[in-house]
C-alpha cells in the first residue's frame, strides 16, 4: 500500500498538536505578563484619567504594545521549533 500525502498528514496531526501546546502555553503566559505590565504604564493611566481611552480602545492599544516583546520571543523560538532534537 503506497503512502500518500493525506495518510502522512493524518498521522502527524496529533504529535504536532501536542508539541505546539507547550509553545502556546509558554507564549500565552508571556503575553499575559506583558499585558499586565503594559496596563500599569504611566501613559495609560494618564489617558484614562483624561477620559481619552474607553475600555475597548484601551484594550486594543494595550494588546498592540504587549505584542512587541511576544513577537521577539516567538521569533527566537522559531529556530527551536525547526531544530532537530
């Protein structure tokens, strides 16, 4: 019986998912800590005090600023993902 692409794809789904969960867990914890750090920045406190930022705008701006360190960590982990262990 010849091995087809779909057969290989079918058998790689579970191992790839399990290996990805470890990275996703670490990245989500890093994003959470980065988000908490951004929420307590002075510029955000000042914007809230002035009434400039609503909760939706605040969350969007905070998320964008919290993504900057996360992108760096993800880019560094890409080498580890493709490295032979």
